[in-house]
């Protein structure tokens, strides 16, 4: 059986990381608090780090919707 290797492997970090839309910080699911806008997540990939969420006062800069915590 041939198993996927490299970036296609299921355990690769690329499957669990996202980038903050404002500061481009690499966020790891499970290690960092990640906030997202439910309206803009599909269009802009609007993920934000905890520091930028505080700077934005909990509102999305694109549509002014309340940011939610990614589980």
C-alpha cells in the first residue's frame, strides 16, 4: 500500500496551520487561539490571532461582524 508522504501526509503540520490575515503569524490549531469571521472565512480566509482580535475590538475589519473562536 502506498502512503502519502511529505505535505500530503495526514500528520503534516500544513494540515493544522493557518495564517493571521493581518500580521501573517502562523497559527497552529490546538496551540493558539484562532478567531474567525463566519461571513468572510470562505471569501477572504479571515482568521485572526488573539492580539489582532483585541486590536479590532472583536469585530471583523471587512464586514464588522463579531469574531468567533475556532474550536
